[in-house]
């Protein structure tokens, strides 16, 4: 299942909240929705205001430094990301819009996208007279959207890092290491599969299975390399040459890097988060629980666990909304996610999961039954969390 809107509709101008080591006119404030200018340099971060009224806040971020920078708005303890924008190159600008309630926050610019950044306190005050404070729903929605965006970006970063390690081993001919790294590299892809699949030009190049190829389609990506590493089921298979390994490995890394880069700056609506949760469970039901996804390696349980993880993260982020609107459905979904987590925990071995072919028919049936028990109520999640 794909996200319900085309990719173009998902892409937004990157936004960000300010960090400041030197704040110009620090006693001035910006009303809700009024833009706050943030200037990021190599060793400073300047905000036009360190106070704003509760509601929708807009931060216009300019990078005047020599390195790529990021901008974050954190909770008061500096641990929870309220909003962020990444990958603002020198001379470029970004924008962040967040919904913030009255309270204290921290801002942070991160020149070079490393370390804790240049941090400063930021205060959100009671709305001005005549202005309306953000509703509880608006705050819950903003938190879910920012939390999901941050999590998806984190998974995309891990995807590139792990794929690079996998490709390096494969291209060097270190097949034992490549086989070990293969399911680990794919885990973040599967955790955000409904997002990655929304890039219709990249998904077939990256994740197509041999059985799904159309006439004339060139087979590249994860599963082309998978077959080369586990050719035991293939008839009269000819291993890829060193040159071919170089090509397929480089192509895979380039494609997942492009996916990562496109994900930066994407924003998600509440319905997309909820649809993503149910869509990932549909991926489990149609490909993983049947053992068809990893035809050559039989590492399907890794994909199964990753899909469930991504689905559960999305559910947990919209659960505060669901608790208000349908507490019974929230309780049911919580219990059924817990049951699948319990069944998957039984299949762990060492630092990973058993091969799917090692499962008994009874174990496969229990997993399938748990997926079905979750999928039906999960299909009602989107309608339940929308106004």
C-alpha cells in the first residue's frame, strides 16, 4: 500500500526553528504565524526574536556559513525534537512551520550537521489578546507530524549508512560479510517502505523481485544482488562478474541515497501517517508472511519485523489523537501490536532472526493469524484519527 498522495504533494520547503548564540533584538517577540528570521553561520546562530506567541510559528532560516547546516526546535530539556529542517546548503534558505503551545523550548543550529549545535532558549507565550490558542488537537497533530518526519529521516540516514557497508563487502567479494549485512541494511528500507515506495521511479530500480519484472525491465537493486549471494535455488546460474558487482552495488547505493535525499524536507499529514501504519501491515500480509519477499535468502523475518516496527511507530505517534476519539480501538490496536511483538521476539536468534524456512507451519500460522487480527482494526485507524 502506498501513501495516499503523490510524491510531489508531499514535498515541502524545509522549515526550521532557531538556535542562537547571538540573538538580535532579543527582547522582541513574534506573534503566532509571524516569521522569525534565523541566520546560521559557521560559529553563530542569530534569531530576530527569542519569544513568540503560541500557535503556528514560522522560522525563515538563511545559511550564511560555509558548511551545510540544520536547524532544530527542541523541548525544554533539549531531548525531544519539536521541529527540524536539514541539509540547508551555504547561501540557501529553509523554512520551518510548527504548532507550539505556551512554554519553554530550545533552538539549535548545527553547522556541518554535527554535534549538539549552537543552542539557545526560546519562549512561547500566551496568545495575544484576541488571538486563539492552538487547540489540543492542533498540538497533538503537530507533534505527530514532526515526530514521524524526524523518525523517517533517521531511518533514511541509517539506510544509506548500512547499504554503503553492505555494498562495500559485496563489491570486495566478501560474500559471508555481505550475507550478514544484507538483512540489516534492508531493515530501515522496510521500516519506511510505504514512504520509499512512493518514489515511483526509484522503487522498481531498488526493490523489484524477479517474479514481478515486466517485459523489457532491467533487473537491479536489492534482490538482484540477493540472488547472486544465495543462488542455490537458481537453475544453471552464472555468478555476476567483478565488473557487474561493481555496477549493481554502485547503482543500489546511488538509488537509496537519492531516496534519502528526497525524504529530507518531506512533511506528512495525519492521514498519511495513519495510512502508512496500515499500509506497512498490508506489506506484511502480502509479501512477508508468505515468505515471497526474500525468495533467495529467506531473511523474510527481518523484513516482517521492520514493517511491524514502522507500522507501530506511526500508530504510537497518532495514538494520543485516537485515545481521544476512539479509546476502544486504541486499546485493541495496542494489544494486537504487543502480540505480534511477542511472537517476533520468539524468532530472534543472536543479533537477528531465524530463516523463514526454519519456521514450522504452526509458527507461520500463528504469525499470519496475528497479522490478520491486527490488520482489520488497523484499517479503521485513519478514519478514526481524522476530525
